[in-house]
């Protein structure tokens, strides 16, 4: 069905005259201490929430009023302006509030308008907030666009606090992605270590203390091994905090994911210098899977002339790489 522009404009122009006019108002929406007189027909035509409410026969229908929670009066006023006039009211400052409210009120066309505005407005300052809200509202277009933005701007993203709040699955999907844009695979490794070092309940400026504690533990283990002349197959890497009477006061849960994270990187493209530093890192040496990944990658880089044409997955450049 073709909608004539002139006809649509005429209808909206007619509706707009009732925005600030109490004539024919037959329903009241209350938000906090603010009341809005509205027209049931327009609310039902645009909002799935109000349409269901008016058909339900609930007391709000009989009383001709309803109180809404979790929506500010300022946001609802902008939504009414959109419904009555068709004006564009979205800005970077209000789009999330309007998007949430449109989702709550089931105003489909306004939800779509918010999503399109957000996708056009993605920037280094807002993309993670949009990504989080997109997940909350189950918006595939926004989460997909924000995710792509993270992949393209990974080096900048890593420097933010938001990066440290990623879940293990989100970080895993980032580091394994063919579309991840980085200057060097060393950057991916450093980002993983930064994430595993972070403790949600520990201030960021305390991370250096965590590293110092781990180094002390590693040094103590080394000294203990030399002093007691540990025999057999016992190695420094096998020692635990209890073996050396040193306890890390922070949770090790993130460290447990180090192996799976490293195994999904292009570890064979990491520089030998970086790999050697990793092997001397107590976080890596304490994790067998992580240690094996780094060791195998280092062996691969040192056998350049004897690879017999075999290219493990960890040695294949990403599709986004300049070397691909």
C-alpha cells in the first residue's frame, strides 16, 4: 500500500493541534507528580502497551488513568511530541532514555528510530553504553553495530574501564574474531593479561600491587626450588601458593580463563620477545594450558626453516590483518 506524503503530512498536522489542547482528551498518564492528558485512540494506535491496557478491562481503563514507573516526565513529554507531531526529538543525550521508554511502551517505530539514530551516532565516547543497552533491550542491530565498532577500535577500547568489565565470553569472542583490528598480536596478548589482572572489587590503581605480589610469589618459588634442590619432575611451574606459604588475597577466577583465552589468539604471530616474557610471567607459569600455548608458539617461531609448509591456526593472520 502506497502512503501519499501529502496525506500523511496532513494527518500529522491535524493531530499536532491536539498536543497542547485539552479538547477531547480522555485519558491521563501520571509520571511522578506530572500528569499528561492524552487521547486513547492515539496511544492505542502507536503503543502496544496502551493498546493491551485499554483492551484488558483493568481498573485503569475504568478510571481513565494510569501511573507509569521507570519513565521520566521529560522523556514521556518528548515521546508524546513524537506521536502527535512526528517531530525528530532524538539527541545523543536523550536517545537511551527514549529508547528504553519506547521499548517499555512497545512503540515499535520509535524503537527502530532510536536504533537507527544510535547506529549513525556511534563514537568512542558512547559505543559501549549503547552496546550494553542494546543487550538489555535485545536489539541485534545495535549490539551488532557496537560490536563491530569495538573490533575496529580494539586498541582504544582496551584503554577504557569498560574493557575490564567484559565477560569471559565477550572477551573470548573478541580475541578469536577474524575481524579484530590490531597493529600487532602482541597487543591482543597484553589486553588479555590486563583483563585477567583486573579484580572487580579492587581499584584499578591497585593492579600494580597485584603484579608485585605475583612476582614475589614467583621469586619465592624459584628461591625455594634452588634451596631445597627439588628433584624429579617437580618444577617451579608446579608450585602453588600453598607450597611457598604465600597467599594471593585476590580471587583467581579470571586467571583460570587465561589458557582458553591465549589458545584462541594468533599466538604464533606474537613476537619471540613477548612470548619469552610471557613464560617468565608467574600468571602464565601457574596455568598449564596457558604455559603450553606460549611454549608451543615460541617453539614454532624458532623453527622458521623447518616448518615443512605446516601452518597451525595460531599462525594464520586474521582476515582484517594487513598481511592477509
